[in-house]
């Protein structure tokens, strides 16, 4: 009789047994559920934190001001109360909404404002530096949590993680200027003119072959630089450009010069897309502040209009002092002799 081999075959190296779970990439559904779970956990924690902090700031603003190194005085107590109200609104909103991503983003924006305030406080001689530095570190940690929770909740709501990591800012603005298309085109095409009405641009230098080098202001007193090339140029009608690979700021855009009805004015249409510096975090904040970009481009177009029609940018007292000032009462014209 033939002997029967009763030895059990052992799985080879790298081969899974019958009951073993094989390692695999999580599915889209699993990633979605994970984002929901992690995002909800962070939102709950930050909602409780918001309510607790807000109550403390509203009821004991002087003590909270001293905790972060500020003096217990009227202006600081008022600021603390307003911040406390903001925290309460965000905290209550997180618990009141089934999908609290919007209020989590509001918290993230608030964190950025708080970091800016603390940065300004650190430059004051009246601030207790040790406490202010400790508060800055704590707010930075909270900002990281808020941003993580905001992204996870937004990814879960959109159903796509890439839509939030890769989002660009898109700005479209237009203005009518009492000049011909050819005249405005010539002014814009001389790139050295651009810093005259673009407040965020420090300099633009032509480097030949339809290319130019840009230097612009960025948040926190920093600067960014990039090279751009003209991809379409139709005299009197259109200028289109895009940044070159390796630029600090990936951007593209166009400006069109369209004759307005009546033939005496020109409609200037600007269309820009850009990724703010800072990678995915910069893009996330860029998505929040895209409205600010719309406002800035609108202001710069109004400056262009003043230069083209008046010859210079008209600067008000409010612009100089960086605040809104009450209008001065009308004064009677001086009588002629």
C-alpha cells in the first residue's frame, strides 16, 4: 500500500492563510467613514472648548487678558468679550448643526485672527512676554486641531478629499474705465506699471522672451517670488499669462479689454486663478479667504481706473491711517476778494 502523506502544508512566505485578513488600501467608503468619525470627534471636543472658553472670556475678560500677558484695561476687556461671543457662537453652532464644517472653518479663521493679535501683542512693551508666548503656542496647537477637523468634515461632506487639498482661488472682477482699449492695454502691458495699482505687488521685471519675474507681499511680512510667461497676447484686446514651474505661487490669468457701449469707455475684465503658498494648509486658508481676494482685486482695479482717468491714485485719510474715519463736515468756500 502506498503511504499517505498526512503532513499539513504550511503557507509559503508572503502567502496568506485561509482565515487571515490580507492587507489592503482602505476603500473610499471606509475613508469617508473614518473622516466623519475623526472629524466629529474633533468637532465635539472643539465645540466644548469653544463654549467653555467663551463663557470665561465673557464673564471674566480681565482675568483672561492677564492669562495671555495683556494688561487688565478697558480696551483689552472689550476685546476679550467680543472674542468670547465669537467662541460661544462657534461652539453653539457646532452642536446645533448636523454638519458643523462651516462653524469649524469659522473657528479656524478665528484662530488665525487670534494668532495675529498675539503677534501684535508680543511687539508691545506692556505685554508679559512669557505668558504671551505660552498663549501663542497654545493657540497654534488649537489651530492645528481646528484645521484638521475642518478638512476632515469638509472632505466627508464633499465625498472627495482631493477637492479640498487641491482647491484654487478663482477671482473674476471687472470695471469700466473712460479710456480706449488700446490705451489701457499699453499701460498694462508695461509690467513695471503694475505695482502702481496692485498694492500687493512690489516689483515686476521683464526677463525677455515674453517672461517676467514677480515679487509680491505675503502674510506675516514675508514675500513670494515667481516667474511668469505670456501665453496669449492680442494688442488692444487680451493679455493672458501663467506662472512657470517651481514658482512660489502657482497662478494663471487673463485681462480682457472690451469696448463699452457708446464707444468711449472700456470694460476691463480680470480672471485669475492661483494656489496660495503653504501647500495644502495654504490652500485650505485660501478657500476661506477667497472673498478677501475678490475685494483686493476690486480695489486694485479701482486704483487702475483712477490712474488712467486722473493720473494718480487718490488716497483718503482713512487709507493713510488704516481705518474708517467719519466724514468731515462741509466747509464754506473761501470768499474771493
